[in-house]
């Protein structure tokens, strides 16, 4: 194959899938001293116990530079699919790395305008297109259309972590908590590359049922492909997969834990899905 894929760990794909497709992962940065003191505890346990806020950052250009060199030893071209430039400096780091790379004409950077499962679905589609023998220009064209079709749903148990880190405004956090008191379950999504409220679930306050209802609504438009991410609620995530496959005949491509940088922003109990309709 002529084209190799580079993306960040934010795409939240399972390790085996990353290995099978030969995807090169650039890791984001997490600084959480409490975790270093108690490595035997998991991230979410420590966040809940200490209420401390981890610090996060995008990879520096040097990390992308290393990825370019590594992937281009195996492939003729590198396709870099970054997390949304409206959410992170990853795109800028990847771009700066290409500017100083000795063969910039071999590096092609695509802004996903997505994150987590949404970004993961785009990466898998790119891998599928590469195996079909598609050229880079055609891949870009298809991904550009697909990223606008992907719907992402995120259910949080609390806005505490997002607010502390600055991802969620105080105004948005107040609205979230007020709605929950009224029995309405608001969900988050990505619109034009930014995270915000996408809608409200009036049917139930149960996160499992709320998520299923959103995907059921999407499935009315045709068969859906789905990616599922979780923080520390693995049982719910796999139960959702089973129900989607059984009741909606959905094609669930992956179920995986988000990387620490995403968990630090969303907190324990977060459930995320992304989907798109097959044509």
C-alpha cells in the first residue's frame, strides 16, 4: 500500500485495530502528579477521590516529525488525520512539523473536525479506502463529506471536570445541572468542530436508554455504523453494543476506552458514541 495513516490517541481506537491497520499513533500529554504517587489506582478513581484536575496538552511538532519519518519508511505517503483544530493544537503541531520536514510533499494533513469515536470512524474509513486502492485526493474528498455526516453523542454524569479544565463554560454547566434536576438529560456533540450541547433527551434519565434512543433515531434514516467509547463504565458500553446489533442491526465497528487526556476532560462515567448512515 502506498499510504500510511497517522493520528492521535484521541481517536480512541482499540489497540488491535491500530496494529492491524498499521496506524501510527501520536500521543497527547497528560500531567497528573497524583497518578504518579498512586500508580496502582486508576485515573478515574483518583479523580473522584482527590477532585484534583489533570493538566493536558497537545503533542509538540517534534512528536509528529518522528511519526512522519517512521511511517514513510514503510509507505510512500503519510495521511495525518488530526483531532478537530477547534478543540486542540494538534493540527497546528502537525502542520508545523510538516513545514520543517525534509519531504513535506509526502505528508497530507486532514482536519477531522471530530474527536474520540467520530475521529476513530474517519480513521477507519480512510484505512478502508487505502485498502481499496484509492488515491490521496479521492480519500480527502470522501472524508470531507463523511466528517459532516458523523453524529457524535456524549453523555456526562457531571460537568465538574470539563468546567474545571475550561472545556465547559460556567453558564453551560449551570444549564446542564438545572436540566438534570428537571429530569431532562442533555447530551453533548460536535458542531463545526466545537463541543457543545447538541440536544436533550426527554424520555429517560438513564444514560444507557438515553444513548440508545439517540442512535435509534439515527437508524430510522438507514443502517448505521457506530463507534463506542467509555471511561470507566465498560459493562454499559458492551451492553449498548449488543442492543444496537440486535435491535437496530447496526454495524458497531469498535468499543474502546478513551485515552487519559479525554477522560481527564470528561470525568468518570462518560459514555460517547459516534455514528453515520451507510448510503
